[in-house]
């Protein structure tokens, strides 16, 4: 009989910052960036396991699909939107079984539906005004854009930097009003995402959530770790 062999199993946690938080019964958004590896397969399953262990009262799986349309600069705007929408549909199809393992009350929100929320235009106008008139907010947005552009140039040295800047600015101005003030105003206590908050999102939280919706819109950054588990020995 052979010895057991180690197999990797991914486990997710929220890190030390959330160690003393009581998440049971709270409302959260599981924010999904379609196309990112950490929202697929074993990492998505680990995320679902963590959500179940945390005993949230309700979780909305927010599929940020058409938000990604600015990442397809080679396509015309309408085609980029259709492509991003199809990618969201494919993500839901291939991850249907994993999402079906959520043991807490849940629903799915597509990005286009979030954009149609009646409260969105006014919140977006406030973010746009802050970008124009608040030097600190503009600096935070530009810092976030700079990191994005640097990564894109590293992948493709021929990147049109000015176009990349404009695309990222459009992305952030659309994204920030939804993730922070809109969802906080709807009573969501937490946003679950695999990465730390960007400078732009952190500043948005400070300006539009911390005082207006205290205790809402907390950021739960996911961490993943491979753990060795022993497989059954072969006969």
C-alpha cells in the first residue's frame, strides 16, 4: 500500500483586520471582476466556503461584467459592451454549481442593473464633482489610474498611455458611486473582494460613506492559501 500523497486545497479568510468582526446576520456584496483568476474554480469555491462559515444574513453576488468594457479598447463601444455582457453570462454559466453551494440567502446583480438604479445618477454626479473640485480626491483617482496604466504598459509596451488613462478614469467614475455610496445606502454592511481597496475607493468611502452611512460599506479583503491535505492511499 502506498503512502498518502499531499494535495493542495485552497482556503480563504478575511485576514487579521476582520478577525474580531461578528459577520453573522450582516448583509454583504460579493463583488466579482469577470475574467480574474481569483473569481474562478478553487478560489471561488474557497470564497463560497468562507461566506457560508461567516453566516452572513444575505449576500448579493455582484457580477461586474459590463464595467469591464473599457478593457477592450480594440472594440467599438457597443461591441465592447456586448462582449463584456456575454463574458458575464459565461461566468455565471460555468460557476453555476459553485454559486449553488451558497448556504446563505443570496441573489445575483448584473452591472447593467446596478447602473439603472434610480439613485445612481445623483451619486455619480457627486463623485464627478469631487473629482473636479477636490484635489485630494483627484489625487487618489490619479494614483489608482497610475497603477493600472503601469501594469498595462508592463504587459504591452506599445500601450496608448493617454487612451489607457481615459479608459481607466471612465471605469473609476462609473465604479466608485455604486460600490461605495449606493450599496452603503442600500444597507450593505460589507463588500467582499480579493484585493485591498484602491486609493480611489478608499477616498470615496471616506467622502461619501463614513459619515453618511456609518458602519456600512466595510471592505473585506480576501486572502487565499493553499493547504496540503492527505489524499486516500491507493489500493
